[in-house]
C-alpha cells in the first residue's frame, strides 16, 4: 500500500475511472495513511483547478414552512428547530444580500427557497430577482435551488439569466426512503435532468453523516458521476435540535477528509465544495480539506451560521490559495494572508495569579 494512493492519482490523471474497490480503499484507509490520501487527492485538485478556490454565497429567499419531511432538514414539516421562518424576500432585499457576498469575493450566488418545488408564479418571482441581480452584477454566476421542477420551469429560469441549478441527491437510492417519504430519489434525478436539458449547469451533491454505509456513499457519488454533476457540494449533517436526526454525531474530521478525497478521485475535474457543517465536523482540518476541495460557501448557510467570512478568506490565503476571479498576475503567492493575525494577548491567568490556568 506504500504508493497505492499516488499510483491511483497517476491513473486518474491518465484518464482512468475510479472503481468501487478503489473508492472503498480510500474510505477505509487508516489514520496513518490519511496524509497520503490527501496528498494524492491534492494532485488531482491542483491539476484541474490550480491554486484557486471558488467562493459561493447563499441567499435564503424563503425560510422554513416546508411541506416535505426530510429527516435531516431544519425546515421540514413538523420541525421544532428554532430557525428563522419567513416568506419570500423582496427582490431588492435579495439583491442587496447577494451583493454583500459578491463584494466579499463570491463569484457564484446560490438563490434558495424552501418547499417541494416552485409554482410558476415562484419561478417568475425568482426570474425577476435574477434579472435585477445580473443587471447590477453582470459577471456573477447564479445558481437557483427551488426544489423539484416541473416541465418548462428550468428553461424559464435559464432565459432569465440563471446559470446553474442545484438539487442534491443527498444519499444513495437504496437509503433514500429512510430520510424522506414525501418524494422519491427518482424525483431528484429527474429534476437534475430537467436542468441539464434546459442548458443549466447541474449542481448536485450529498449530505453525509446520516448513518449511511460506505457502500451507500459510493453509490451516491457514482450516481452523481453518472448524472454529470458539474458541481458537487458535500454537506456534513448538522443535527439540529427538533429534527429526527438531532444528536446524530457519526463523523470524525479524518473521515470527512476521506469522503472528500473519494469524491475528488471519482470526479477529478468536477468542482468539489465543502459545504454546510464543515466547521463543526472538519473543525481544525478545514485548511487541509482545501487541498482536496476547490470550492466553499462563504459565511452563513440557510438556517445556521458559518464561521466569519474574513476567517474563510484568511484560511484560503494562509494555505497558498487565491479566490477565483481575484487572481492577480505576477503576484507572489507567498505575499501573506489577507489580514494580520490577532494581537498578542498578555497572560493574566495561571502561574503567578489567582486565576485558573488555561488547560
């Protein structure tokens, strides 16, 4: 196994397709092999995305009040999670929220609304927001995430200026009935196909940490590969109190890295985003994960808060990466972080004081 993962990277760079046995070897690698796995995956990431990180920004257009029963979701039917609940934002507020993320470095804005799927009136509402946003920020990419689409809706979104459509598969087909009963796995696949048929870039990914097996993970990732998902967000379960999966803590930071690496090996040239829950599950390994994933969400998520936006930007710079779209030709990549470190804190506790030590 000494050179196994580097040899695997060599095969991927030569155009090989990851097999189930190889995917399982990544997921079942030991802690002693973890840096070998990351190093090999990082070669694929660098080959296809150089030292860039794509920054995405979420705008939650409508929060809560969803009739679906997805067990992982704080916005689900019957959820007791104490989240913000509101109906549609006004267009000017949605555009202003998006502008905040764009000014911070986001090149893609994800406009999201809860619910099973949009009505035609909802599609028109979002289309108007997108036209206004593109009028102010013509170069920004817009990804819509509105649930299950009906025929013709994807084309109308495309005509308004939407560039991509997000609809996650979330898990394997065989496990899907365990996390949702109000729609089926096939409904999600069909929505991704509708988006592709309309010329929208398909964005579809996972939620991990829900009790799935390694084989479920492989099934889901290979299904995404088969669908041709061009952007794969990997979400790490946030076990909101008041949802059926509250108290579910099944992931370790190392296993999160292995999952990201397996996705990278399966889809070497696909945008791979470390998405919701990265702060609580990857924890101090987030910077290492950037050497596998080439994309992240900046700041807050739909119903939970992320780490400070500047902390994300500093993490990108401190690890030798640059925000996509803000590359400066000729700039030394080692010029330093985007902001200075914290000032020295004078010790006022522990030895020589009456205050308990920091331990």
